[in-house]
């Protein structure tokens, strides 16, 4: 049970998730909610953070919120757009900057006696990202930091624990941003910093026991970190009343079905393996559109899972390994039309299944899930496993899906992942895999001309998957793996490496 939290109101900034990450790093729980869908304020809320936004407060349709609900009731911190919103709605003036202020800046004057700015050095580097600037503040606003070009870099409202900052403390380029957030969250809001992996396990297991009682829960496992940690939490709460199902959709990595089943059995989970490859291949036949493939896989999985669940008696709940980024990417402040892609484990449960849903991890980021897994004692071969997409290799095969293509990609993927492990690189990247491209290229093998398939290798570094950079793997490694793939995988004669970051690209190709 959460006893205290920070509420973050999202106005559409690309950095909102980073604010949440930084607050969580302080061992303080927080939640992100769209500015236009604010939940009922509970007694555990200790402070409010207003995010940035790509919008301007000067726009006629600018995102607005009734700040009187929060000011003087809670400490409030406005970041960038949030600061401008505080100023504009209080009688201040916001105008377009003569020059768009984007990038590194140095604080000039800092009122270090102010609670928000304690420990912040004069001339500390901060990160600016705004096209508007606050040109005039109300009389009740006291400026507590400035830069050479931004007079109102930070302010406090007199007589209130209400603050605004024009820069972004959540971005690592703001070198003392974490100190500023600590000042707000801990010193101003009074949060105790007692939200840890161990405390999450204890409170979540207690909540699950109270919620589930003697009910039976059925849960699909994938071999990944999320579903494994979620299953262990539910298992710890209700033991053998948890029934786990692991479906082989024919789109798993090489030999994964058998190895994952064995891992789960050693953990004491009550699990059944189901071979449903042919059903999935039939459903995918002829499909090339990425969303059509995702939907076909989702529907087939539900059909298979529902069939297996009906073999169990008196099941009431469906357990899912949904995590916070799944929820964030599927719910936008601009509505469903702004979502990037559909997520296989967010919503979509058909009415005919008649099961209630339990999602013990839907407030956690990926690294927090791993921390909880360590607290639960899960083995490293599960905790350290790279994320793997729910639709499996289907969204790494561009174009239609056939068993032959799956077999080729499984071999390529195996050599790539095995090579990362052999070179000691596996734990240095967030996620890695291979893509089978819908093209063929000319090559020469054994003095003969070939016209065979092209594969792309993809490896990224990230913290939580919300943003990612391509991994700078050694040339020696890439040369070795390319040579090994071409020599050992029949039908492949060209290997390329993807050097795109997220954004603008996504981690997966489909």
C-alpha cells in the first residue's frame, strides 16, 4: 500500500516520463496522469508537479487546468510549460522568445537560501527547451534563479509552497537537477523516501492476498521479466491457486519453449506448456501489415488461452505482466489516436472471457520490475533477460510470416545473442535482436552468384525503453557475427546494423 506519492500532471511533454523516473530514483512513489483526466486527490498525495508541453500557454486551445485545486493545498512545482502556466494564470506575462532557447545554459544568480535551490551552485548547468519565456511575473512571485538570457529561470510564489522553473531538472544535462527534485520532493513535500523494492513486495503481496482471497488466477507467462515477476508476486500471495500457461506461438526464440518451461518449474510455479504453433501460422498466413499481424496474434492467443483456461474450474482472475510504460504509451493526453502502436497486454480483454484482471506491476518501470524480481529471489537468467516483444518474431519479420522465415530468423537471432554473451556485451545493452527484411541481395559464395536474404541486427541502450540509443558495438564483434551468420545460416548473404535511435525510430521495426 502506497502511503505517500507525488502526482505528476502531464501536458504532453516528451520529458514527463523522465520526471517520474527521477522521482522514483529518490525512493518516492509517483504517478503520471493527463492534465485532462486527473484522479480524485487522496490523502497520500504530498505534492504536485506540472510537466512541460509542446504547446504554448498563449495558444487559444492551450492545455489548461484549474490550479486553485492544488495551490495552497499542496506544494506545486511547475516545470517549463508548468511554470509559464502558473505565471500566466496569476496575471504574469508570457511571450515568444526572440530566439528559441534549446540546449545547455548556465545559471547566473541563484538564491541558495530558498528551499528549492539549496545546494544548487551558481553557474550550474541546466537544460532549456522552450520557445516562450516569462517576461513579467506578478508581484507575489519572487525570482529565485536567473540565467544570462532568462531572467525568470525559477520563482516561488510568496506565502505558498508553489514554485516554477523554466529549465528541465529531469534531464541529465541539468547537472544538479536531481538535487533540485530532492529539494522539492523531500524537503518541501516532506516525503520519507521509503518506497523500495522490498516495501513494494510486502505491500503488493498483502494487497493481493486481500484482493484475491481464495480465488483462482490464470496467467499467461512469456519467459520475460515482466510476466515472471508478476507471477511470482501472485504465487507468493496465493500459492497453487495460481495456474500459469506458457503458449508456444511458433514465434519464440530458438529452443526457448523447453528452456523457459524448465526454468519456471524450478521456481515452483504451477505451469502448463501448450504447443499452438500451427494455429498462429494459420492466423498469420498472408498478412503483411504490422498492426494486422499484432491483432491476429492477439486474437489467436486469446482463443488458445481461453480454451486452456476453460479446462480449469472456477477461475476468477486473469493475471497480466503489464508495466507502466505499456500504460503510458497506450494512453495519451491527446487521446487514443496519438498512441504509437497497440500493446498486446494493455486492455483488449474480450467480454466472453468473464475474468477480472489483476496487474501487480502496472505502476512500475522496467528497472523497478527487475529490482522487485531480485527482492523475490528470481534467478539472473530471468532477471537479466532482454525484453522480448509479445508478438515475438512476427514483428521482426517484415512482410508475411512463414515457418521457413521463422526458422531462418531464429538461427540468426541465436547467433547474435550468443555472440553478445561470448563477447561480454549482453548485459551492456538493453535489448537486441535481428530483423528479417523483405528484400534479397546479390552476393558471391564459393565463386557462385547468390541472391539471398538480408538481415538487420538491432541493439539499443536504454533505462526503461521509453527512449533508446543504438548500441555502439565493437566493429570486431559486428564483423565476427556477420561472418558467422552468413556462413552458418542458409539463405542469408548480407547483414546490416541498425543505427537509429528512439525517437524518431522505435526499438522494433514493426
